[in-house]
């Protein structure tokens, strides 16, 4: 799933990172340099910010017979016996004694020179986990170092760095130290936070924190280093979050500083619209409308993301926003990601706006040339005050007369470039930018939107219209198809309608299409008495619309569909949905699909059919979708299962992900960073720039608008 990415960041191509001069001079070896690059290290700053993955405690030696189990420990002893066993498999086995007991160390993979290095009589220090096997205590593949008697113990925890093949811990450690101790370290690692702020947030200095994390002083509490609660870690995480906040907010401010047409409220038109609506708005809808309305009534462009669960009623909010633009003599455009959805919006909005004599134009990639010309002319002359369509809306031939508001529905499905293109369709003469409202049915957990989407204002509809009955979800193994068939017949007999969603086949669209056709044919045979339709992504737009209209009017009882119906489709009389091979689908997709039913007042059912055996992750997903119906809660679980990178679809967009901060655990730091970011942008803009540069380095290029 892709979410509204901050435009600035996701326009970035995956720029090839190049090592800078300082690091090239530092490493002095082309091979090492290449390996560092593989770790994403191209500057000295990257190097010192390459922080330990974990720490090993080599400050103690445990007696063998009294060493704790279940954690890595250091022991020291003398090898009394070494041999290469051939059974059950080839391995090097050494017996080590320390006076308290004896332990067997095993290497399943080993070099010939280890046999001599670990010969009997050698004194060794081992680091690893002790297990009690059949032959007593043993360590498998411990870290093993031959030492002389009385060699001093390390007095600090040993950092373990993330490495790549062929790059040793020691090499990294040495390079990092060289930077930390270099004469220019004080300027390189200078403090970016003003003293007052440091004092208030009660965290250690930047340079001091790095020093601690790379070389923990002997008295450091080991656990706080490992679980990253140590103040030094907190400082680094805070800085990382702050950099993110600063760049996002800066970017927000830059866009915000542009001019936009001021679109004030127009109560008469608004009231007229409300009077003819067949329902009353929910409190949540009213609240977000007020937020949007307030933004529109400003001469800077709105940049707002409206989140609301499936069925929460975002379309009417968009319509009311459009109305405010229109009331001021400005045009609005509503763009949807699929033809089916765009068409549906067009019908709904035309119906709502017809009584108010507001002409609506329709633009799609597949319409007849003549219709298209007419629509384009109406948009250009300004007779059409609202344009609804697919991405056809932002092609070059589309020229708005006075463009005031762009609404992008299900915006996560559009590419960034498309979103940008629509926004740029401002009015060239006045160099004004249109207001922008993005809508997403994928609720975004709060910490995620506070961090990765901090360059947008948020509105959230957290309430569903009354009179919806919750959808009952059933999990049914594929083997119980017969019961499902029964159920479908029953539902159709009662005059209700059914969706049958075909399996998603990610690897091949052709295969998916084929499966859909086959399913359609099989179901036609099974239900010879029912009126059945088929809709999929490859149908010509007109055919698609035709099928959807028939379904909407009840002429089709059972609609066999691919996941094209996932977004936005609204047919309240459909009360049963069957999803085949539900185990293949992601959580948000399942939630979206399920949202197609339960739109009327009658009880609806969603049957998730699955095929055994289920993978661990599929089992978890099905359990979540079975147990939960709240989109926000499902999104939180989804985030938990997949992590922020996958959840945001960040891989495709090249957005820099957080490396150290964990949004689930570091919520308090995030809140603090948010406040400090504002303060710094207002009062210490130079420091803010310096901080952004330190953390985002070359990436700051993309943060410019
Ligand atoms: P979504 O947020 O998923 O886009 P829609 O805008 O498609 O939801 O709305 C879902 C359905 O609920 C539509 O039929 C819409 O007309 C209806 N609806 C919207 N707001 C309300 C409301 N306040 N009361 C009753 N029905 C509403
Ligand atoms: Mg919608």
C-alpha cells in the first residue's frame, strides 16, 4: 500500500550516493570504500552515525560452572583437548577448562589453521551462549581469542556494528574512531541544538552521545545500551526525528508561502446544498468540513489529507469543498484513480449539483473524442465549474479557466508525478497555486502521520454514518464451498446482491484475468437461475461502466469481480461478499473490499475463503481482519506486522526511513521533536538548516520544492 508521500521526498529518484573526499581520504582503500558504500556510508558523518546494532559484554569473565544460561557470556580457560570429529558431521571440538568446570566448544565450519591455533595448552577467551547438551556444557561457534595469561579485560561494552561481507568489525571500529578523534571532530560534530533547548529536553550533547554509543564508559548500564533507552540513544533518536520534522515542516512552509485564491464561505449556496442532501452529516463530517473550509478561506494553498475509513462519507465532504470554490467563481476538479470510481463520482456529483444549476464535466481516457472535446472546451471556458475524472484530468490539453481546488480521491493510488501535475495546473497569469485536498481510505496510524506525513495538515473522519450495520466476517476453508453456494442463493432469493471477488494473482495479470473468466463460467453453471456479471481491469471503460450500472440497478445479482472493485464502489443493496483466496491479500486490501458491503441498513456478511495450508503471516492477517472492523485499528496492526517501510510503500518512493527511532516506542520523543522543530524554524533557522543537512545530507536536495 502506498500512502500520501510528502511530494518533496518521493519525487527523488534513487540517487546514486557518492563518497565524498573526506571519506575517500580516510579509507585509503578502494575495496573498503566500496564496502562502506554498500552500507550507505559515503561521508564521515554517515560513518559516525553508523551505530552499533548491539553490544557484547566482555568486561566480565564467568566461571563455566556458574555462567548464566540464555545469554551470551565471556569465559576464559585453557584448552585441554582438541580434535576433529567426522561424525555425525565434520567438526572441530575443543575441550576448555577453567578450574570451575569444563566446556566443549564446537565449530561446524572451520579453517585448517584453527586446528593449530586452538591446540591443547592454549589459553582462550570465549564469547557466546552456553548450552547444556548431551555431553555437558557447550558453546557452538563462539567468538574465540587466544590470549596470554593476565591479559587485561576490556573495561567497556564492545559495540557490534552492522557489517557487510568482507568488512570486519575492527576495520569499521578503527575508521569510526579515526573520525571521532580527528582534529576536525569538534566542528564536524558540533552541536546543532541551541543550549536552551538542550537544557529543556534534558538530553546529552550530540558529540558526547556518539562517543558514548561507540565507546560506552565502563559504568554504563548494559541493558540501557542494548534496549536503546540510554540517554545517548535517546539523543540520537531525537535528532533523527527532529531532522525529519524540520525537513517536512520546512517543505510545508515553503509550499504554504505560495499564493492561492481566497475562497470564502458562501452560506446561501452551502445551505441550499445541505437542504437537498438525503441525509444529515455526521459530527465528524461537519468537523472536517469546518477545517477544510477554514483553509480554503486563506490566500495560501491548502495542503490537507482527509483520512476516513471506508464508508465514512468522504465524497460529500469533497463535494462541499468544491462548492465553496465554485461559490467564489473558481473551478474544482475531483480526480479518482479508477474509471469505475470516477464514473461513480461523476454520477453522484452531477445528481447533487444539478438542482443548483452547476454544470459538471466528465473527463476520462477512454471517452469518445467528441465528448472529450466538449468537456475540454467547457473546462477551458469556465462553463464547467466542476470537472470529475481519472488522471485524464491532468493532461496537457486540460486548461482550467480559473482553477481553485484539486481533490484527489484515494490519493495513495496515484503516482507522485500525477499528483504534482494536477497541482501545478494553477493559473499561470496570476502564478497562484490551487488548494489541494487529498483523501485516503487507508487510515494512517497517528505516529506515522505525525512523522512521515508531517508536511500535510490532517483531517480525520472518525465516525461512520448512523444506521450502518456492522459486517459479519466469516472465515471459511475452501473445502466448504458448497455452504457458500447455498448462502449466495439464499441472499439472492431475498432480493439482495452479491460480490464474488476472484483471487489476486500478483505475479501475472493475465493469469488473474484467466482465473476471473473461469470463475465466472463456473459460477454461471452453478447458478443457472441467477443473473451474473463479470467486471475486471481489462474491460473497456464503457463495458465496465455498463456492468456496474446493471449491478447498481439490480439487473445483475451476482457480480464476479477482480480487485478492481476494491476502491470506492458503492452499491448499498449488495449485502454479501465472497472473497476467494483471501489469504493472498493484504490487510488494507481486505478491509477495503469488505467495505463494499454493509452500506445499506441490512446486515451484511463477508465470507473470506481460504486455502490451506496457511502461512504464519496469512494466519495472522486473517485473524486480524476477522476480529477487527475499525480501519484505524486494522492499520495499526498492519503497521505492526509489516513495519513502516512496507506499510508506507516507501521502497518505491525512495523516502528516507527512520533508522534509529521506533515510532511505536519513541512516541514521546516524536512529540518533543515536533515542538522543537517549530521553535527552531521560527527562531534558529540556521541551526535548523545545519541539523537537516547533518541528517539528510545529500537527500536535502530533494526537499526543495
Ligand atoms: P467513502 O468515505 O468510503 O468514500 P462515501 O463517500 O462513498 O464513503 O460514502 C458512503 C455512502 O454513505 C454513500 O452512499 C454516501 O452517500 C453515504 N453517506 C455519506 N455521508 C452520510 C451520512 N452522514 N449519513 C448517511 N449516509 C451518508
Ligand atoms: Mg470514497
